[in-house]
C-alpha cells in the first residue's frame, strides 16, 4: 500500500491509499469517492505531464508519499 497526496491548489489536499499496481483510472475513482466529484471530471498530472487512465502507478514511478496535481475538467 502506498499513500499519494493530491493537491488541487484551491486549498484542498486529498490523501489516498492505493496499491502501486493500480491504474490512474482506479486512483481517480478513489479520489472521486473522497471529494464527491465524478471520476471522469478529474485530471491528474505532474508539471505538464497529464497521466493516462490505463497506465499503472508503478509504470509512472509514483511512490509512497508522492504529491500530484489534481484538476477538475
């Protein structure tokens, strides 16, 4: 289990516990359950790299305690 911190830069930080073999789509579903926003309206990125839904966290080298950016479409 790893913990990922997502910051929406509007004052909300979301901490999500997930496995490193989960996909970005799975992470979006977990974030949607905590924030009340639909999963298809969430975009996760780091700097200018927008993460795609079908790729795993391990493939993107997302580790425990890593911070990502959370945007709402």
